């Protein structure tokens, strides 16, 4: 019997090519590209707001907000005087590199140090799509429960930093911060784990230092 040879093209091949274009544009300008991933309601937007407030005058930000519908998060970011673009997928559960590449020309890339991409709130789909970022930021809020690390390990294993958010709620939702931090550290030995709260300020100095270091590395490329 003759052998039927079928040449398959990787599903993400085109996305990866667009991601390389995005990364090249950011790298050439010394911009640190961040991809924020988490479930809905983990506090990504609140963290971005507080980070921008703390580092305004030191680091320059632009933000791409991903959501299925509405511009609510983009409106929040815009109040801080930061250039922001809203990407609505109207059904898709993740952003793609093609989407990012298409809107990059609308941003003043020569005037920023950090491009923060807030991905669609989803613990699964976004992990499979490179957006051209340099660093992946995974957020897990205490309100979600401790089991998310075990149920969705890929997100936390591929991240460059794991942030435990809404730490001030931990006593009220039976969330053991030390136990979950240890799980994350064992799952991903290369990514620091920082416990944060935008209400109390816990961990935000360490988070800011991580961003500063990332910007120094980006500028030196």
C-alpha cells in the first residue's frame, strides 16, 4: 500500500510569526513587553492602576486592554493619563499576536518603557498564544481558591512571575498564602512569587523592583 504523506502546519505557526514581529518592534525600542494572564476578577486592572500611580514619573506605560466586551477597564486606565487601547474579541477567549501587531502603530512606542497587555480573563486559552511579550505575568487572587494551582498548572508554570493578589482577603476566604506560594515555587522554580494587595500595599515594592529590573534589561538589549 502506498503511504499517504500529509504535511501539517502547526496551528500556532502564523501566530508565532506575528509574535516575533511584535517582539522585534518592542526590543528595538528597549520596551519591556508584559502579558498579564489570570482568571476574570483576579485584580489585574487594579494592579495596573496602582502600579502606574506608583511609578509615574519614573517609568512610562502604555496599555492594551483585552476583553470580550466593553471598554470599562480601558476607561479606568485612561484616567491615569496613560495611552491605552481596548481590544474587544466579542467571543474569543484570548488575544492573539495578530491583534497586538495590528494596533501597535496606534501607540507612541518611542515614548514608553513598558507595554502592558492585559489578556482576556481565562486560565486556559491565553497560555497557548505568544503575543510578542518579553515576560508573562500570572495573577492568582485569594478569592479564587487554593485549588487553581493544581487545576490549571500550565499558566503558573510558564510565567516569569507569579503574583498572589488580594492578599488582604485571605483570612476571610480560608486561603493559606504560604501554602499556595510554596506550591507555585515548586511548580515554577524560575519565577518569583510575590504576595500583593493594592489595598494595603503589600508586595508592591517588590513588584515595582521586578519591573525596574526588567526595564533595565530591556534597555540593555
